[in-house]
C-alpha cells in the first residue's frame, strides 16, 4: 500500500519533470541559444556597422543632391540676369556684367560668348589684385572662348537636355596661395534665341564656396539628419578627391563643427557640379565600430539578464510545483495519520468501557486504572481534535486569542500536573525547574498550555532509550523563556528548520512508527508568533532536543487579536 503510494508520487514527479523539461526548459534553452548565436553572427559579420555605413551612403547621396540644387538655383538666378543681346554693344555689356558681379559677390568670373560677335570675360574687380585670380581671369578669358568656338554647338545641345539648363566644369584653384576649388556653370542666357549660339559661364568664387557655401550646407545637412532621428551627432567634410590608390588621409577643404580628428566612415565622390571633390561623413566623437561593439555588449547583457531571469523563473516554478506536490503528499499522509490517531484511543476507550460494562472487573484498583485509561485516551482525543480545530482556524485566519494577565509559573505547573501521572507511567523522569518571582504576563492561557502540551507530548513520543523530560521556566532580560528538553532521538540539523512547517515529519523510523499529525509544532510557532515571541530548537540526533519558547514580558504586540 505504502510502496504503491510512493510509486505514484515518484511517477507523478517524473511526469512533472518531463513536462517541465520538454515544454518549458527545452524551448527556453533553444530560444536562449538561438538568440545568442544570432547576436554572435551579427557581431562577427559586423552587421551593425554595415547598416550604419549603408545609412551613411544614403545620407551622402541626399546631401549631394541638396548641394547641387543650391548651386542650380544660383545658376538659374545668373542665367536670368545675363543679357544675350548686350554682347556686341561695347560699354553696355561690361556695365551689365559688372552689375551682376557687383550684386553677386559669390561669382568670381563671368563670361559671355557669341559665336559671331566675340566674347567678353569680367571678374570681381577686388579679387584681381590676387595674382592667382588674375591668372585665372586670363586663363578663362582666353580658354573659354576657344573652347566654346570648338565645342560650343555640342555644349549647347547638352545644356538643353539638362533639367537644370547648365553643365559644370570644376577644378582646383588658388586663393592667397592656398589650395581651393572652383566650379563654373556653363549655360545659355535666358533671352538667347535658338538659332544663334550664345553661351555664358559663371565661375563660383572659391572663397565663397570654402567659407560660406560648404560650411552652411554641411551645417544644414547635419542638423536636418539629426532631427530625423536623434542618434549620435554627425560630422561631415568636403575634401579634394584623392587620386586612385592614394593611401594617406586626404586633406579636408571644409569640415563641419565636431569633426575632430579621425577618418571619414564613408566617403562619396561628388559628380557633376563638384567633380573632383568628395564628401565624407562620420560620427562626432565615436565610430560605427564602437557603436556596433556597444550595441553588442548591451544586447549580450540584456540577453544574459533575461536568460538568468528565465532560468530563475523556471527554477522557482519547479520548486514551487515541487513544494505543492510534497505538501499534497504531506496532506495525504496527514489524513491517514490522523485517522489512525483517532482510531487508537477510540478503540481503547471502547474496549475498556465494554470490559467495565460487562462487570468482569471486580477490584476497585483495576477499575480505577481502567477509568484512568479511558480518561487519558479521551484527553488524547480532545488534544488531537483541539489541535486540528485550532489549526483549521489558523489556516482560515479565524483564530482569536484571549490575552489575560497570567501567572505563567502556575499555568505551567497546572498543565504539567495534568500530565504528571502519564509522564511517570511511561517511565520518564521529570525535572521541573520553575524560577520564582516571574512577573505576570498577558498571554492566552489555553494557547500557551497547548503549546506546552504539544512540546511535552513530542518529548514523550520521540524518546527511545533515555526517558527524561525537563521543563524550565526563567526570565532572560525582557523575555520569558520556557524550555522543554528531552534526551530522545533528536532531529538532524537539515530538518530543524522544516519541523515547524505544517504536516512536516522527519524521516526517523521512530517518527514513522509513532502516529502524529505534523501539526503540533506548526501550532506552537503560530502561538508564539501571536504573542510576539518565537520558538527555537537545539537538537543533536541521538542525544536529545531542546525547544525554547520566548515570550516578551511586555505582553503581545497590539496587533494581536485581543478579546480580554
Ligand atoms: P507530530 O509530532 O504530530 O508528527 P509535530 O509538528 O509536533 O508533529 O512535530 C513535527 C516533527 O518534528 C515530528 O514528526 C518529529 O519528526 C519532529 N519532532 C518534534 N519534536 C521532537 C522531539 N522532541 N524529538 C525528536 N523529534 C521531534
């Protein structure tokens, strides 16, 4: 019967473990594994960096478009101002071109070319003092008409096909001895007739490009990108495109604020308007590599913590299910134990009462002994039933205590008196040591007596060879101590914490052969808790146990249920 039940529990436990492992542990472990390897592959393949670089490529593409648009707009502005008809009218044409240059300091040179009527090139007068500008002027004034004479027709055709109605020619320039860059828009003036080849060229002032145009463009592009998503702040630069295979870092032409030092993450060779220049982009103060690494470390941490939490949760779930299962087992043991405990005294009472009824007992001594047994057994019954009732009240939260000023020494003495005969009958030597002068304390008499009876009963039940029972009452500081000691089987250390749990019984064979409910000590602990005290056990297996109740002399805390 017993082994069948064991097998049932073992099977159930096995099933539970299997379910937990198959349904929860395995998927959880797989999930953790997949996530970690995923993360690892992202790290190994530098996918975060690649993603950032792709985004940078896109930003640079958009930036180039934006820069070109700005130049197109300026070109269109000049295109509307240059008068195709004025060429061939000496005096007028210089005046008109100078006027355009005067109001638009961002143009360095302006050339107007008419295949039939010749060409004229005007430059910003204030810049001509610079020998390199002067040289530039000479080169343009000579070079452009030559170029237009040869390729003018083809250029005009190309220009007409362009949506921006201009083509660009760009290259390095010098300003005040420093390297700079210039681009020239070649266009057909707005009022030029289709049947007559007229071309104009406006060169953008290198100083303007370097000091005004690019800085403001870079600023605009960076702030625009920043407001899109508030990532790390970006920095951009413009630099002359190095020749193919050029290894060392290029010298920047213009850098945005926050560029600091270091290389560009991604570069883009500009085409069309600024052929010969490149755009570079990077993060301010960090790199895509560092961001990728930071992301990976963060992800590893998050994943690690989540995994630990998941495993912790599983362990907790497993433990709580396990505990519930052992509680269920304890409960079922409890039912069978209690039934036995009820049956034994009832059987005895019935047997002795029947014997007395039959009138077979003649000696009054014998009769008295039988009466005593009946009384004793019924006391055992009531004690058991009281324990169970009390316990169910406690479980339902309905237990109320009746605290009254009490002489504890007297209460202990009276309680022991009731059991003295039983104690001695069982061959125990009782050592009673109640210190005199213990002040009165507010306690629930019945509850304290029940706690004592439970401890005394345990001492009687769990003593094998040496039958000794010690009860000691004394004061220690602000506490009242009530000690019940025996020299019985003792309790192993690892079980000492558990014996106060409901239904818990140790694995000792004597305990198994002795009937009990496993409720006694749980009740004792509840009672001492309600009095604001506690209960401790000291025990050595084979040597005996000592249970000590501590009750505060100041009485129970205000929170406890008071009916007195
Ligand atoms: P019960 O005695 O009905 O089993 P208790 O709650 O009173 O329940 O005690 C719980 C367990 O603690 C007992 O089953 C026993 O294993 C152990 N125990 C209690 N008191 C003693 C003692 N004095 N000596 C040895 N073991 C004890």
